[in-house]
C-alpha cells in the first residue's frame, strides 16, 4: 500500500509518499504526478520519500521519469539515497548516449 499526500504551496508542489512504491502503487504515483504537474507550472516539484519502505523496478522507473522532469527528492535512509544516486547516474548516462547518437547522425 502507498499513501500519497499532495501539498500545493506557492513556491513548490510536494508529493509525500508513505509505504511501498511497488507495482500498481507505482502506476498510481505516475498517474497522480502527471495530473499534478501542469505544463507551464514553474513551481519546483519535490518528492518526499522519507517514509517509503520499499521500491521495486516499476517504482524505480517512475522515479526516473519524475527525475527526468526536474523533480527534487528528499530521502532519509541510506538505501533510498543510494538508489536515487544510481538513478541519477543512469539518467545522466542515457542523456549523454542520446546526445552522442544524435550528433553521429548529422
């Protein structure tokens, strides 16, 4: 189970998660995030993962997509910090590869 609390402030849009970011709950987060992130909304998006107890591959995929759109993350435990660091590295490598592939087609 995953509880998602949405807090809209003038300077930020915050999603606070509690529980397991797995399977259908990861899909639910993705749906809520897409609904909440409006085109042209200049507020920063913050995803609070402090009370998340587990994350599966589907959860990682959703976090990567949210990260790719510039969201900031708050994490408390060592595992989640490590996971976020790895996801950022993978995203960075993918962007570099994409850029290189784009340059080689010119």
